[in-house]
């Protein structure tokens, strides 16, 4: 999760809600607050390094088939980013469209 730091949804509120939804969650959730991370180069360096480390650890987890109905997709718009209507919101809509079309196929079921 990348937070600009000026949105309505504060990081601790997100973490508390995530724990309430799934108290047994044992997977890492990477959270970055842009306004607390120094320069853009420092921020991107840290995010890329930690993301690759998390991907490496995730690849060690045994994968098991799961129904598409178990997938949850969400978007919380903080209202301060003028680009969310251009990038994030349409992307979430497109992913939802693709999942609707592919639902029940061997690829995703």
C-alpha cells in the first residue's frame, strides 16, 4: 500500500480494519507513507527492494487452488489525488470486467 500521507484513510485505520476483517492474517502487508520517506529516489529504492524481498518470500509459500469467489478487490480513494479518477478507478473497473468474463474458467477457478 502506498499512502500519499494526506488522504482521508490513515494508515493505522487501514491496519486496524485489516486486522478486524482477518485477525489470522499472517502475510506481510507492505505499507509506505510517501511524505515520511525522504526523497523520491529514497522512497522508490526502499519500495523496490522490500517488494522484491516480499515476492521472494511469497514464492516460498505453497500455492493451493482457490475459487474465484474467494478473491477480494478493493479501492479506497482518499479524495486528494486527482489522478485516481484517471488511473486507479478505471483500472479497478477493468480488472472487475476481466474477472467477470473469466469467472468459472479453468485458468481462474
